[in-house]
C-alpha cells in the first residue's frame, strides 16, 4: 500500500502573521462615546503597518481585549488602508495622554483638543510611537 502524499505545509499555508488592533477615536466627530474605532496593524519586518480600520463600541473592544494591546514602532499605512471609518482621515496623532486619534494633515491645525481626555496639545511629527489601548 502506497502512503498518501500531502503537500508540504510551507508551500500551501502562509507563515504566521503577527497582527494586533489598536484603538483610536475620531477627532472630527463631536461625540465622546460614538467615535471609537479599531486600527488593525500588521508586523512587516521591524515595522508595523496600518492595514484597515473599523468602527467598534467600547464594550466589544474590551471583550476582544483590544484595550490591553500595546505596540511600539513605526505605523505607516498600506496602500489599501481605508482610514478613519467616520471621516476617512488617513493620518493619526498621539496625545500626551498616550491615546491616538485620526488626523487630517491638510487641516494644518497645530493645536487641537484630544477626543480621549479633552486636553489641548500641539501637533509634533515623530518617527515612531509607543501605543497602548484602553482608558475609554
């Protein structure tokens, strides 16, 4: 009896993908509760890439554990990144409180209020981030 031959796993199954979801809020929707969204980030070499974004409510984000995620590094967008699901912004900024929100660079607003904590802060460009979920 001849042994059945199966294709090797390596050829037919992709390598393990490292991906996480980080939480953000839309800065252009004037609501403190209905502007939460998740950003899926995937590890490519040493960098994290934003692959897509989706609306989510706080209880679902908590149940999925997204409020406990943390990632550190660069966060460039892939070509297919859809941006904020509320306002379509493709950029984001980090507040001194450590949370992120969407950002439209064409607005050229140098000071803004954080949709997470309400504090005003200045916009400064950086090369990498150290992000952590939660605290909504």
